C-alpha cells in the first residue's frame, strides 16, 4: 500500500502519518525529517537545503526528487510506504509518476490557516524521529520530553509565526495546484480523499481510516 498525505504545514500530517504507518506496518517517509537530519549532520544535502528551510521556502525539486527516489527503492519499502510532505509541487508529483511509483491513496488533510498559525505556536518536536506534540492539544507525558526515547523536545526555528505565514503562502501558491492535479484525476488509482483535520487527533485518525479500504 502506497499512500501520500498532503496538506498545509501544521495540518497534522506528521502526527497522522506516524499513527497510520504503525497501523499499516509500512515505513513513514518524511522529506522534512530527512532534510532536518541532513542539516544536523552537516552533509552536502543539508548545506544546500538549510537556507531554504530556514526561510520557509521549498528546497529545489531536483534535490528532493533524487532523495525520495533513492529512499523508496530501499528494501523496507517493498510492501509500500507512507509519504509525508512529498510531493509538494506539480513537478515532484509528475516525477513520482514517471518513476513508476504507483500510489493507492492520496489523502488531503484540510485545516484553515488561522487554526494552523495557532497550532504551530505550540508545536514541540523530537529531532531524532520527527515526532511532534502540542503543548495543549497533544502534550507529551512529561513536559518537553519525548514519550518514547526520553530525549528533550525542541521548538522548530521555522515555526515562528512570520515563517509559518510565509510557508502557508508558499503552500497556496506552489502546492495547492498539485492537490488540484490529484483531485482531478479521473482514475480510481490513486484514490483521492479529503479529510477534515480539525478535531481530536484520534478522531481525525478514525476519519482517515474510514476512507481507506483496508
Ligand atoms: P511541515 O511538516 O510543517 O509542512 P516539513 O517538515 O514537511 O514541514 O518541511 C520543512 C521544510 O523542509 C519545508 O519548509 C521545505 O523547506 C522543506 N521541504 C520538505 N519537504 C519538501 C518538498 N517535498 N519539497 C521542497 N521542500 C521541502
Ligand atoms: P504537519 O506534519 O502537517 O506539519 P504536525 O503533525 O507536526 O503537522 O502537527 C502540527 C501541530 O499541530 C503539532 O503541534 C501537533 O501536535 C498539532 N496537532 C496535530 N493534530 C492536531 C489536531 N487534530 N488538533 C490539534 N492539534 C493538532
């Protein structure tokens, strides 16, 4: 089963991807997490990506496409995978198609901009895994501590309100046309489903599951 999760920054993609990947027993592939790991390791990729990420711009398509094509051909993806945060442009979506990486579902999480700005001000992230929490809506068991590893949590540099607003602008300009592309496909595969991302995390998860034929 191959699924992509789409939606604006802060829609809850990472939160739902973690639950869904565990439920389906397939790996979660998050381009944002892969890029942040590259930045913290100081690799060539990290050096290329950092400036774009810090200012809330998209990393160039060619860099991202290479990264994802390599990752999805790894052995752990042979039974499928869940893509979180990729594709984000029409060029990326078409590259996925050209590479013969077929999809079963495209799930769009819908949340409005003001709710997102509010959410992002409370997001806490675990740098090692990409797990995210929220100070009020989805708190860790112990304040500022990851539930699974016990590592400290951080607030992402790009979650400042000004950068979040810029990322939302980038989303509406560069990613929304790609969502329209998937929405408009007349084939059954991939099946496009739209899910409201507002409400409790578990309620949103149930909504997603009810749309998938599993
Ligand atoms: P969020 O989950 O809040 O949407 P991500 O962690 O997915 O944010 O992405 C953080 C940053 O990484 C983006 O602002 C962008 O700079 C870069 N990035 C991640 N995925 C992609 C992608 N598919 N194409 C281009 N840039 C990307
Ligand atoms: P994305 O990967 O789409 O950027 P995240 O999964 O990191 O989004 O979620 C963004 C923030 O919103 C996090 O702080 C997360 O804990 C919180 N969040 C996720 N789902 C919900 C929800 N249903 N209601 C309220 N807050 C949520």
